């Protein structure tokens, strides 16, 4: 939905409303690849089964030349799943005119008709291509196609036991697909906000989704790095655990099979965007100094700060065979991933809390996640421009979303008003005000029903359904920036 902006000389009214995602319209054609004469007539109604031949799934525009059809967009997650060193490529097709529903940034909903593929190759030779197809709001079809040695055909063969270059290679069964892909309500694991925003994401990234208007509501940030916890080593370890353990199994949602033991390693979008300091993330609260609850390891700490050898998590990630983690999908330890976790745990202070990078600041990331006011881009460079551009479109209501409003005080010691309506589901708002050059600026008040006094950076409590009026003051001619962060 668009945010309405109503602007007068000194008032900017922006409704930070939750987007009502446009109802996904099913792709009317249920044929997997109607264009290829080898693939028969398109199926009428809801497809019940995937084609037996990869050729008929619609991945390639020209099968013989093996050129991928242009509507299938290649993407690579910033933190990929370890698959024993296999080379992987991935594509997604969103039906024409549809958008990803990102109302929940950690749980996107895909339009009916969405298709995704993942190709596995070993030493340059294609081995299998996996396929998932959303045919109904609550139904995905899935398959794995095994390539012939000469690379000319690929037919369904889930569960196949292959030998590739003298080594065993297991193609997952469809129940294997589920044990990982049911980790997320709408099944898709790597094409998600965090993995498409992390450094290293390529192809159809979060930025591309926003630029091409294929996502609603549009997140304000399209690139994120995982904030460091003070150890200087948390980013790679947490990113690895997020994808290899968190998105599929060790997550909070009911369907994630590893969630029941209470271990949660998925990173939340609002967390990495500053809503909470790292020590309050699930990946810390359920690991550091926390004993395992599974019968086999009861009493063993998942992570012992400073001591990788005393950390069950490291042990299982470095095990292959009974007890190995992840349980399926790998027969070889990811040495790089395991090393990142070891380094991180070694760097933790003995009491299990992340070490603050600045010893004077015990909570290095608790400033509400508000980015430095200077340098963050304005929703508009001036209030007049905001009016012209309809600021609304760039704003979004997810926790962690930030918006910077820029203005210039018009009168001597002017008071400027920034008014906005917050979405229903948020915990509060942090505000930071700065001036472009010397000159005193102040947040005078923020009114959320009842007047609230606040200091720089102090979060204003949530006022359900209320609207805020923020007053800022400063001398005539001074340019200011007010950054708001939803919590
Ligand atoms: C061990 C867990 C696991 C198993 C088993 C598994 N997947 Fe995945 N799959 C993932 C993860 C994690 C990603 C995202 C990360 C990546 O692609 O590197 C992914 C990505 C994909 C993608 C790309 C779209 C997306 O979700 O990001 C497709 C398509 C896919 N898998 C299909 C399948 C099919 C079909 C099966 C069964 C035949 C299967 N997968 C089995 C974990 C698994």
C-alpha cells in the first residue's frame, strides 16, 4: 500500500501503514512449459504433479541449447547452504505482474505459480536439478531431476543413490525436502530477506526486487551486514548457522523440526537491523551457556563461551555419521563453516556475553538501531520534495525500518512538525536528530495521544493505532535530519 503524505510548510504527515499485500493472483496457465512441443498440452486447473522431465518444468527457454528462459531469475544467497562442495545455481520465476508479499520480513509469501529451481554440479558436471512449484496457496509440488552423464536429459529420481567421481552422492527423497523446506511457512529458504540482502548475494537480490517493484511492501533497507557482537567474529559464524541450521530446522515456527528442542539459530530481519542487541537474539539466548535439552546430550552446554571444545554445537557440526548436524544433506564437514564458529566462540569473553567493541559502552548496539543521522539518505531532501515525490512509496512498516526526514528551519528558532501514523504491530520508535552543520537542534516533544518528552535516541513507546507528532526546533536556515526507526 502506498503511504499517504500530506505536507504543509512545516508538517509532514506520513502514514507508516502495514501494507495489505495485493492478493496473489494465480498464474492461470498450469502448464509447466506449454511452449515446448515435447511437453504436451498445458494442464487445466491446479497441477497435481510435476512433469517427469526437467525439460517440461519451464526452466530452459531452449532445451537443446540449455539456455535458461529470461523470466527465470538467477539468485545466490549471501550465505549459502553447505552441500559438500557441490556447485549450485538457483532460479526463481514469479508469475508476470505478481509480487512477493513481504508483510512479514522473516516469512515471505509467494504468489501462486511461483517456481524455483536449484541445480547441483560436481566438478562442472550437472548432477541434479531440484524444482519446487507453488500450485495453491497451501501447496507446493517438489521434485529432483537427475541428469544423464552426457548432460542431455534430466528425469525425476528422488532418493537416488549415485556415484559421482567415485564418491557416493545422495539425491534427497521428497520427505527429505520437507524436513528442511517446512522450516518456513511458505517453503522457500534461500530466497529470503536476509540472504538476499547480505554481502555476497548476487543476481535477483533484495535490491533488485525493490527496484523492479516485485515486492510489497518495499523494505527501506536492501543491504544488511550482521552487526558485530564485539567479538569481531560473530558475522560469519551467525550467517553460517542461520542458513545451515536456522532457516530449515532450528527456528521458532511450529513446522521447523529442530525448533522443539528450543535451539533457535535463525536470525531475524529486525534483529540484524538493530531492533535488539546481539545478546538478546535467539542465536545467543538459546546457545551461550545453555544446556542441550535433547535426551542424547542432556546437560551439555550448546556453547561454552571461550571454549569450542566444550561446546556441543561445534562437536555436532564437525561430526559425520550418527549425531551429525545438519542431519541430512551432507556427508563431509564444512571446515570453513566450523572454523568460523570455533573462532567466534574462542573470541567470546568468559562470562558468555559478547565483548563490547568499545569498553565504555556496555551495549554497543542498543541505540535502537538508528543509523548515523548523517549519511543516511533522506526520504526527501526537503519537505517540498517529499510532497512532490510522495515519500510514501519508499517507507515501510517493518520493525527495523528507518526513515529519515530532512528539513530546514524557516524562521528564527523555528519549530518543525513531523507527523506520522505508526503501524499496528510495533514496539516503539527511536528518534535521532542531527544538523548538517553547527547549530543546536532539539526534539521538543513527541505526542502519541498523550505528550511524551524524549531525549535524543530514547525510544518512544508504542501507541496502538495512534499517530505521532514530533516537534523539532532549531535556528533559521539550519538543515536537519530526523531519523525514525520502528522497533
Ligand atoms: C538439508 C536440508 C535441505 C534438503 C534435504 C533440501 N533442501 Fe532445498 N534448500 C535448503 C536450503 C537451506 C536452501 C537455501 C540455501 C541455498 O540454496 O544454498 C535450499 C534451496 C532450495 C531451492 C532454491 C529456492 C529456495 O528455497 O531458496 C530449491 C528449488 C530447493 N532447495 C529444492 C529442494 C528440493 C526439491 C528438495 C528435495 C528433493 C530439497 N530442496 C532438499 C535446504 C534443503
